[in-house]
């Protein structure tokens, strides 16, 4: 049906697209998909120019006879893809260049997201880009700039601004049970930057090997390898990294540093068992070693409170990597590295890498101290908890014979595959249907799976998947699996 926006108060600005005809069609696609398609069609047809403002969500919902949630979901998705822009005080507008986005290929299709991301995004490792706390961050940045003394606008401290370091330390002590002072913390561009700095320091101190979980997030292993450290794989099972195997690998290779994710291991989705936490720290003490704790998405635990960081167990033997990448957005480029005091001294010039913008650091301090970060995390936990439940329900209904594993935490689950079905083939076939999903094999270190690790499995993310598309995404994945013989 063709509907037009009518209102007793007519907008005077010719760049307001409040009277645009939006044809929702009569097909069986969800309302969210139909409205999104209608907005795109209006832009591709030239009826809505770049820069034009769309109607307020409440007004458009009333006119179309749909819930406001449908409109806000569509606006959020279009903003996340860069098709629209949302600015405080000016509503949601069509972005410059939106007409250049690929037009839909079929009636229920929409164009891909930034950097070629699939429309049905089940890939892991990306947070919900529709709900980045733009207003809270903008307020923190504005207040930080307004209040910054002149001295703060000079060359940045290589270790990070004291206000940012103090704010992060206070937050980590409260939320992750860490034990550190501002002098023990470096502000970084993210976990990868922190790992690169620490890897160079390890290499200069005589380390030649790094014990790593297998499977694990590849980027941190890669920067360690680039610094001259040889990754030594250690298997992960249902209770986390196998510490007995780790100790044996350390004895065999001489490695005295280990990179682990004890709170929520990626990609297996398990937590390190309490007795293994104790054993890992005992190994570090006995070997004069260092445990590097990747605090990957540890804030997102849905069945109980997150487990405390391992760093608080022994601050002299554990370094902690953290960032805003998985909790807010990788675009912020902010993170932290908490170091044992002697390693903070050993980093020396390594701490002098290019520091994040001082203004961004001051905004981070405001964001943490005024509660904006924790308010964002509470809202995000609620969304991800509901989205995870919806994903599990859809998988159980559509693919009832396949096992789903992983804690009620983080932004992904692991979907096991039957014998004889290659995950790589599923990933390729899914991409042809505009569904993104990951092969667990891509995160392995060893060529063959180590004992106790999964063989063929998919890593299914839900962080950046709109709630309204969970069912459609799982249906696309199910169709893909049927096409490869399941």
C-alpha cells in the first residue's frame, strides 16, 4: 500500500522528506524489511535527495500504522550502514552518497553494510553498531574540551593522560576486581596496540616464544609473531585452556609468557575453571613468567555476574588487555594495558608509541566517571540477552539436530556440524545468500585440531544482527546447510 506522511504542521524546510510516498508492498516479508526497502527505493528513485530529513519515528509510525519500534529499527540499521546519518537536533537524514549504495537485488533484499559486511550478519566479533552511545560520547567529548586546562592541549603523555588512567583503573577495580594504580596502566589504541607494545617488550627482555590458546583470536597472535615471538599452541577444552598441556609446552619450548582469555574464551565460549586459574598463576610464579589476560567481551555475561579478572589474583604476574572495541565500537580506537610494575618499567620507550588523542582520552574519563559507560553496558546486556535467546530458539526450531555450545555470555555461539560436512563449504555457500558466518578453523593455530578441541563447527555471532533479522538470518543459514547436504 502506498502511504504518505501527513501532518497538521507542515515542515517548511524543503530538505525535509516528510511527504514522501513509502510503498510497503503486500508481500510476506517482515515489516522492518518492507519499510527499509521502501526508504531505499525512495532514495534510489530520486524522490528523496541526499541530506533530506526523514520523519520523526513516532510520526512515521502513526502514519504507517506500525509500531514505533519498527521505525527505530529501520532508522538504526540505515544509520549503521552509512545510508543515513543521525545527528542531535536534526533527526535522521539521508547521507551524502546514499544513492550510490547498491540497489536491492530482489524484493526483500537490502544493500550490504560498510566494508562489504553481509546483510544478514552472523559473523562474530562486532558489537551492535546501531546502538553506539553517540549522544553520551558527544556530551563527554564536549564537556572534556570545554573544561580542559590549556596545559592538557599540549603534547600527550605517552602513557596516557592521568585522568583517563585513573578513571579506567577505578572502573576496572569496581567492575573486574583488578588491583592496580594509574601508574600501572597505559592508555592504548586498543587491545591489538597493547599486545604489540607488550610483545616488543617481551622480545627485548629475551623471550622467544608465546603460549597461546588453540583456537583463539588470530590478531593478537599475529602481532606477537610480528614482534619476533613464536606462537606455541595449547589446546582448549570445556574447562578452558589445558594448563597441564601449557606447562608441558612451556617446558618443551622454554616459553615463559602465555596469552589467555579466562573470562570468556574466543571462539569456544568457555570460561577457565577455578582450579585451572590457580594452576596458571602458580606456573607463572614458579617459572618467573607472565600471563597476558585478554579480557575479550568479559562484561557480557547473562546468566550471572561476570567472573573477576585474573589480574586481581596476582597483579605481579598478570597483564590485562582491554578496550572499547567489543563493548562500544572499534571505531573509537581506545583501550588499556594494565601491567605488573616491573613490566611497566621494562616497556620503557615502548610506552612512547603514538598515544590516542588527548581529547578522546579526556572524553573516556568523563564517559567512565559520569556513569555513561555502565549505563550503556546495562542496556547492551539486556539487548544481547534477548537476542541470544531469540537466536537459540530459532536454531532449535530450524536446525534441531545440531549442538550449540558456549556460555550465556559474549556475542557469539558455536554451532557444531555433522560428520562429513566442512564448515568452509558452509561459509562459502552462506556468503552467496548474503549470510556471513565464520569457520571455527580460521582461529586455529595448529594445522590439525588439538585433542579436545572441536573439529568442524561454525562461529555464529549476533552482536551486529538486528533483532528483527534473527529469524531471517537463521532461515538463510538453514537453507545453506540443506544445500550442502544436511
